[in-house]
C-alpha cells in the first residue's frame, strides 16, 4: 500500500511538519510512504525525514536566482485553496497549476491532508478509489464561519476526519451531522530513550512561540 501525506510546506519548521514526518517514518516500516509538499521556499527540509520516506515538491517558490519559477501565476491568488485557510497567502495560481494535476493523478492507496484548505481540495478533487483522510492539527475554535461551512459540506465526502482531542472530534460529528467518520488520534511523540523524571522537582519546562493559541497562560 502506498500512503501519501499532502502538506503545504514540508521544508519549513512547525508542529504539523514534525508530526507528519514522525508518522510517515513509522509507517515506512511496512508501507511505501511519500510526503508531497505543495510548495517550498528553500532548498532542503529543515527537519530530518526518514530516508525510507520519499519527499516530493510540486511547486518551487524559491527566489528565481535560486532556481524558483519565473511564472507570473505566482502573483495571482489561488482558486483551489479556501481563502480562510490561514496559509492561503502562500498559495497562488502557480501552486493550483501543480496541485490540481497531482490530485487528479492519485488513483490508489491513501492520501492524507494536513490542513483545512488541502483537506477540502482532496474531498472535492480526488477519486473515490483513494482512501481520503483529512487531519485537523488545530481545533474548531480556530476556524471562521466560511471554513466551518466548507467542512460541513465537503468533509463527509472524506473516508475519515481525524482530530487531536475527543472534544474536537465530537465537534466535527455535530458539524457533519453524523454523515462522515470522525476519529480522535493525538499527535505522535518519538520514543524517549532517556530516564523519566521522578516528578518531585518543582520545575516545569515548556517551549513554543509566545502566541495566544499555544496556551502558556493556561499552562501557568
């Protein structure tokens, strides 16, 4: 079985990229696995990917002098990706011109989307012969009304929607009216070969960007 992960930018750094790489690496033990990056702005991925996992980029958005495309299509907004996806400004007509043929070309295996705009595109443009899965790496409270309406209309066409928590999964079940399959699958974490702490020291360490959605106020 071939399993494909469709991600906006596999060459950057972020939680979605890290968990996608971790999951792909584990699945590569038993299956043929590919990570498909819609675009890239740099030469090489910033995070390490298991060599058994194939990495493919559809659109090169590096500066022209570094080998990126000169196409004027990159200056026009996307018509495929939902405009309320927070990454919408990174997509354009040039990424549309490579993304749509890719979606049409997938005829077997499993295709896993990793963000709202890609999940909606998969639901609308990928053959039903493919097992189509949409991952939510956020929660429903992070999305506007337009995206929520899109989820309600198109996510039931997916074979499954995955949520990080049971609360988010229940929210999707209510939003989709029981018309699709929703499962809770938390993000994976790599095995820690070190010694676990005794939990008796009054010290907690956390790392992340200081933004509201990371919830450091709740942690404190």
